[in-house]
């Protein structure tokens, strides 16, 4: 089993064990980073968006973690050559 697959299994196990929504968002971000590195850009984007949705529910709108989420979403869009969406999310990250 490759290192990426091992990482994903660990993140999945941790997701099942935690009830803390902020921790779940962080695990989704890590999951997304692995998927992006593997070239599964659309899957990465989906889990980055899940992380953002959780963070928007529980954190203040100026939280640096929201900025991280927008930046990661921008990175996924950039890899998929969706440059206007990437720029929009990078700008949101910078505003925070």
C-alpha cells in the first residue's frame, strides 16, 4: 500500500472517531491535500468545500482557518485550470 493510501486510511479512521466538527474540517483538508497530490482534483475540491462549510458554521468569518479553506479551494481550481474560480477563492483568502 502506498503512502498516500496509508494516509487516507488514517484520516478516514480519525474522521470516524471524532465528534468535533472543527477537527473534522481539518481532517477533510488533509484528505483533500492527499487527493490533490494524487491528481484527483475534483475529489479534492469536494472535500475542501466540505471543510469550508463546516468552518463557516462554527468559526468567525475572519478566522484564518477560513482563509486556509479558500486558499485550498483556489489551489484545486487552479489545478483544474478554472482560473477565474481560483482567483475568486484566492481573493477571498487574502481578504481574511
